[in-house]
């Protein structure tokens, strides 16, 4: 508002803030209201986040979930294919899904006769398509079951170190046995030292990508939503796999059921599942902990945030001092304090020309 013609602009009195543009001299906001507009109302007046921020948050959240699932699966496969665990998986699989054990038992008497003649030499185990030699003294001192176990372990060691080159297998008979036979042969061929070393690189690359996507996901979240969002990602990546493995071990991969190859494949799946589910369970526990921390932290943060009610100054009594301590502007000799807007209005009236 422009001053009347011939009247100089009103200068703020001592201790008064300068008038805010767009306010008449008698209507500029008090100092407390200005501080509220600049500080306490900053969060309330914050512009709405743009849509692309929310879209990127969802995109990176989904990518983080997928990469975390791949990382956990690679960690489980890496553990199941290490030399110690591979022995527990491959030895029963070779024993049940191949004819190695049966071939040793069928040739046991022939092997003992050959061992007696050789005495200090080694005996080659026939009909197993793998070059396995056992000392003659061991053949003479072991039963057929003990000799079969030794041969199975040696075959397992060679298959793991050198790769699968074929083992004698019976014809599949029964519903689903042909597929189970192919699965058993695939497991024997894939669980080896070379693939174990390759899984390490898969684990490293997947872990790095998971960390990168997780950082980007956190950047596009806000406040305690970062912790809650990470918890949702971790739980989403681990819970389905953990439940699936436990469901399969409890209701599907039952040993001793079905035909020969089904039983062998189910036993291998149970062994590998028990080795890999540990990583999914650990991630699930971490996700639950993050969710608990995020929810509790968000509740505490909302309750402890100090918010000043808007326009609180307009509700204060006229005796309150506006603008500082001690005697302020507009304070009369009697000690009564008047509000800043009333003082400014009186100053404007005093400078205005008298009505004609």
C-alpha cells in the first residue's frame, strides 16, 4: 500500500522489524509470527515431492529385492558346493542314483580273489566307468559294504575334482522316474570344484550390486522410512525362499518315497536346502529387526517432535512483551504494554493529514 500524497513513508520505530512487502504498515506480522513462518512452518510449507522421486524409490527397491535374493541364493549354493558339503550331497546321490555300489558288491568275490594273487598291488574296480584302484590289502580286510563305501567316496572325490564323465545308471521305471533320473545326473554333473569357484564371483558381483541398489533406495526414502523400507526389502527377498525350502523339506522332498531316482533327488534337495536356508533365515531375522527399529523410531520421532501451534501470538494477552525483554516499543509510563501493530497504526495516523 502506497503512502498518501505528501506524507513521507513510515519508518519503523526503534526495536521494530522492517515492514514486510505486501503488508500495510499497521498490518505487518509481529516478530514472533515472522520467526514461526521462517522456522516452525518450514516443514509444513515444504513442497510436495515430485513423482519421479517416488518412482525411482520403487524401482531401486525392486532391484534391491531381486539382487538380494540372488545374493542369498548364490551364498546358499556356494556353501552347498564347498568340498565338505559336496561330499554329504554327492556321496548319497552316487550311492542311490548310480550302480556303483551294486557293481562293487557284484564283483566282490572276484576282487578278493584278485587281491589274494596281487597281495601288495592295487585292484581296479570294474563296471563303474571311473578309474578307481584300491589296495589289495584293503580289499582283503573289508566286507562288501565297507568296500562299496570306499569306492563311492573315491568316485565322489574324482567327480568333484575332475567333473562328471558318466556313471552307470539303471533304466528309469515308474511315474516321474525319467525326469528324476535326469535331475540326479544334472546334480552330479553340476556340483564340482569349478562351479564352486564360479559361484564365488557370482556372489561377489551380486553382493556389490545389491549394496549399490540399496544405497540408491535409501537416498530416495525419507526419515525413518529408510529403515522401514530396507526392512521390507530384506523380508521380501528372504521370506518366500525360506518358506519354500521349509515347505519342500516337510511335504515334498520326503526320502524313501517314490522310485529310486526320486528318492535320490529328494535327498539331495533336502541336504542342499538345509545348507542354504541358513542365509535366508538370517536375512529374515535382520529384516524383522530393522522393521521393529524403524517402527519404534518413527513413533518416538513423531511424538517427541516439538510443534508450535500456528498463530499463537495472536492469542497472547496484550500485557505480553513483543520483540524483546524489558520495556519495549509501545510501553507507556504506567507499565502497560501495547501490541506492535497498534503502535504502528497510531504512528501512521499521527503522520496522516487531518480530515478537512
